[in-house]
């Protein structure tokens, strides 16, 4: 079920979108592409597992967890990448559709309003 999400539905791989930005327009197809980061953890003992993306599927580098020997794992989506996780995290380029973009902008504006109100109160 989780893995359906990782199946690429677009033919463009957006390989020219830099990975060190949060999001950018793909120079090859014009889509707004967001770099999403994921962390793979052992389902049994919860430690971070090293992983990579193979044919749009997340796979752990080793079959068994080095800590508990389990083969089960789950994928956690990160809101951003920090250097502590960079050796474990895998990323995927995800196309953001226009709807999501609009929703997000409205939300950000509302948050700003709220911050203004708070600073007035203070
Ligand atoms: Zn593209
Ligand atoms: Zn484990």
C-alpha cells in the first residue's frame, strides 16, 4: 500500500531539478517538483535503516536489520533534511499539482495573519 505511492506516474524523472532546494520547476517538463525526504526505520526495533530507491521503490541496503534481524521496515516522511539523517535518508522528486500549491499559499497567509495578531497583543 505504501509502495504504490512511490511508483512514478510521470515519464520525466526531473533529473535536472537540484536536490538541495526544497522545490523548483523542472527545466525539462515545467512541473513544480518538490524534493521529499524519507527515513526508513526498522518496524521491530525502530532504528534507522540505510535505504535507497530502486525502480521507484524504497529498499533497505541490507535485507536484515543489523540490530534485531528483522526484515520489516516502515517509511517515515521528513519535513526537511538535517545532517544527522543525511546518510540514512532517501529522497524522491514529487510533482506538486496546482491545487496543493494554492492550498499551501492560503495556509501560509493565514499563519502570517495570526502571527501579526499575536504581536499586536504582545
Ligand atoms: Zn521534469
Ligand atoms: Zn531492528
